[in-house]
């Protein structure tokens, strides 16, 4: 078995999902796939574009049953790491088992969901456990109220990832107070990473995505906290896009080889410990 340290990092796709149709799915799911997305299929996509590593993100329709993702992490520990979905009451032993398997963070998919009280003892204890393990908290939520609850999560010491440009359908608008509050958090040096991925989920074309990226660059003052992911297999948008199109979109978004290498190699290597 090849270890992570012996496999040169040529690129890291930080956002992909794997699943099978016969896996148990949550009752409250908004979507259920009618096809399989296997780890071997994802690795084939990576190989086609000379990308060496990937991060699997537990899809929301599988809930807290991370077993299929964990199988892939055990099977391909030299190539893959994972972002799990867990309950905040999870035990230390369970977290340690996930950590040993290659899980590097948890995801909060908060689309169309009421916010929890992240200042509560339950959440602060949980988040502190994640910070102790140097895990990240990945958040999928519309940009409009991110700044209202991110400070409570950051207070625990965890680093945060914001999915897909902040899932804004109107672009990032500095004139919008809520958006500016989020940009101010980025400017403050808070450990908030942003995935410049899945612009189609923001209904954004390349020009609109470039405009959002320019605003993020200005807020950060650098590109050290930007990440890219294919969002493969592009659930709910399978007929509209694919890996080839998303990779080409990324190349158009990041024409500078220097910046592209930071986003594809340097930044995710640091964050995900590849």
C-alpha cells in the first residue's frame, strides 16, 4: 500500500460525492439519485486530468451513515480523505475511529434548514472536539446570513470551509450589509476557506464567477484560503454539466498557473494534511 507521503500531490479535487442507489437514505432528503457514483469512477475522473488526490464529502441524502465513504477511504487511503456528516452528540471514540479512517472534517448542510444554537454547550463541546483533532467544519448555506453564526463556530478554534461561493444566486454584493459582514470576516484573518466550485449552483456563468472571485480575492488580500472541487457527479445538475466542463471552468477561472497551483495543490495540501 502506498502511503500519502509517497504519493506526490499533483492536484486535489476537494469536493466530490460517492453513493449507490441501494444505500439507505434519509427520510427528509430533498433528492435521491437514480444511478451509482462509485469511488473508482471518481478516481478515473481524477486520472483523466492528472489530479492525484480527492476529498469525498458525505452527501446529505445519506445522512450520518458514513459507511460507504469510509469503505472508500480504507480502500484508497493514499488518494482520498473524507468530510463526514455526524450528530453533535457523537462520542470521542467514534470521532477517533473516523479520524483514523481518514476523515478530516464534518459537513453542515444548512440549505433550507433552521440554524442551531452554535453557542450552546452541546455544540461548543462538539466543535472543540473537532478543533482538538484539527478537523474542519464545512458549511453549505446561502451567503445571506453566514456572518450571523460563523463567529460562534469559529470561537471553538475550528477552521471553516464555505461551499460553492456561498451559494448566492445574486452574486456577492458588497453593498448588501450581510454580504459585507461576511467579507469583513474574511478580511479579519479568520480561518475561513472558500470553495470556488459549482458556480452552476449559484446560477453563475464564467464572467459572474470571475466577478465573485475578484471580490473574494480583495477581501482575503490573497489566494491562500481558496479551494476548488469538481462537485462530481454534479447531483441534480447531471444533465447540465460534467467533470470535463467543471475542470475547464476552473481553468478559465484561474488562468494564472501560479494561482491555480495554489488552489489545486498548496492550499488543500495544507488544510487536508495530504
